[in-house]
C-alpha cells in the first residue's frame, strides 16, 4: 500500500481503498482527529505505550476490540503526561473476516450491535455519539469497563472451536469453521458462556449471551449455537478456521482473553473457575 497498491475488500464490503500510510506512531497520531487501534491483543501493550507518547489533550482513542483492561493502562500512561483524552473500548470488532494477503481482506459480516464503554465513564455519551457518526447506529452503552471485559466472546468461542479442531490446525488443513461447530462443540461453547454469564452476575452486570452475539454479528435468528453455525455454513458465510496452531485463537485469545476472565472469576469470590484453567 505504501507503493500505491489499493486495499481490496470483498464479500460483505466490496470496495478498493487507498489509506494513507504513516511511518511512525507520532506521524499517524498527530495528524489524526481520532485514533483507532485495531490489531491483535498481543500487540496492544507496545502500541498503547507508543500511542500515549503522542496523544493530545482531548484526542479520542477507540480500541477495537478491547482486551486485558488496556484502556486502564493507557489512561495511567496519559495521566503521567497530565493528558486527558476519552478512551472508547469496544467489546468486539465492527467486522468479521480474514486477511487474504497484505492488500486484500475478506469481510464476512458487519456487526449490527457493538457494546462500548469509556474511560473516564463521564465520556460515554460523547464516545457513543462519535462512534455513531463514524460507523452508524450500532453501538450499545455498557456500565463501565468491567462489562466490556466480560462482553468479548471471541476468546471463549475460539477456545471451543480450537480445542475440537486442533489436529486440523496442526496439519494445516483447509476446514470450514462454522461447518465444524457441531452439536457437541456448540454445547461446550454454550457451557463456557454460562460460566462467563455467571461471573458477570456475581459483579451485578448484564452482558449479552453467545446466542445474541451470533445474532448481532451475522444477522441470524436466535437459536442454539450449533444451529446458528449450520445456518452460517448454509449461507456460504461460515469462513475458514486457522491453518496453524500458531494462531491468534491460541496466542492471542488464551493469554489476553481467557486468562483475564479466569482472574475475574477469582475476584468474584472463588466460586467461578472459568474453564478451570487455574
């Protein structure tokens, strides 16, 4: 893209884009009205630290999607510089899909609902208005960052999918992801979801269910997880699973998604031991 090649999107979005390319964090941030961080969670710490060095007073930051209480970490870094800026944490991403090449992405769907919270909480109305102006009427306000931490379902969903398809990943097979969320896998995913919902209940929080997540992500009627994935596959929109065990399903979701949920389960009084990883 730096040489002029377009960024090509296909499927749910069909378009060519010519995004600007910055060669440093300072260049990207100081020339932007809004900063949006969109990368795997295992890159967040490095990028948050680089971002904090260049953000200006009142410059909004969107984290898509939020993980491991990164918004709190960024707010502390900004406080050291005596900078106040609204940090908007998304519970999930705007799109689902996969990178096909350095200049092409396959967009499977646009999510119809995205949970958000802000640091500080007083910035929530302004953050909601900003996201709506940029990306449309699809954002739901949540009560604080803890609700967002328990609203990102990708780690638990990917755990169920990866565990029961691990040999496919190791062998580098081409396999349909939704196609292989069979009834047994679906039941495991719903059991994991019940643990997450129980932890949220211990904190007095209401968060969406896995069935609602699939419905909002893929515009599906609410049903069992296996049934919803079967419908995705039937539509030709089920996507492909990872072709390596060195996948974000393992390297990102386990340490930056599942482990924080385990710790929140401990804080909930020790009665909730999410996935029993601890």
